[in-house]
C-alpha cells in the first residue's frame, strides 16, 4: 500500500468483523508529511466520532499510530507513534466500547497503570506514565495495532451478553 496516495478525505472507520482489524500493524519507519497528515486526520476522525482513542488499524491502515484524548476534546488529543507499553501493574475492570464495534459495551479487566514509550508527531521520543482511563485507552489502542479487539478479552458471561449485537454486526458486514 502506498501511503503517499492515501486519500485522507476518504478515510473511514472499519467495523467488526472486517479482517483488516486482525492485521498486525507495522512500525512507522519515518515520520513523513504523509504520516503526520494521517495522524492529524486520525485526531479529527476520533473527535468527530466522539471517541477517546483511535488506532490506524481501525481505518484499515496497518501502521503503528494511535491517537487518544481522555476528555474526548481536540485540545487534549495526543498522537502516539510506535508505542510500546511497559510497567503494566495493578488490575481494574472498566466498561469499554470501540468505534469499530458499535453498540457493544462490556467490562474488560486490564492493568490499572502502564508506561508508554513512543514518538510524537515530530518524531521526538517521549515517555508517559498513565493510570486508570488513560492506561485503559493505551492498552485498548495498542491491542488494535496487534489485531486484538476488546471483545477478544471478554469472559464467557460478557461474551454471551454481547452475542446478539455481534451477530448483527456480522450480518451488516455480509450485506454491506
Ligand atoms: Ni477500539
């Protein structure tokens, strides 16, 4: 895929069970203008969709770029390129949803705190400690880069309660 030829106006969030959501994303090798434009577009799409996190994978682009905004506001948005998580500690359960899995919400147990090492949109390395909601978003979005959805973490009871909504999404995907 040629990212130079990406039409940023045509970017769309893809939904479960699109197989592109299962693809493992590749690291960004160089932060070109195309990459920074893409990252800025991701922030636009995230905010417009009332999301608090977005991974490039969700636009069908297999590159390790995520955006997040704990408040959902543009001013608080962060662009995080090639993230690696470490120091995962504690455990808490939070209700999650996902722009790629509309109409499904479920509790997911994750680490309560983590550290992220990444590059910003100018290519500068940074390190950030995150707790609670921010830590949850980082884990959820990094999962996307590895082809994992939050519904892959559900226990049997939660999975059962989401089954009908997931079936509906599968039907919509078939008939799209
Ligand atoms: Ni998601």
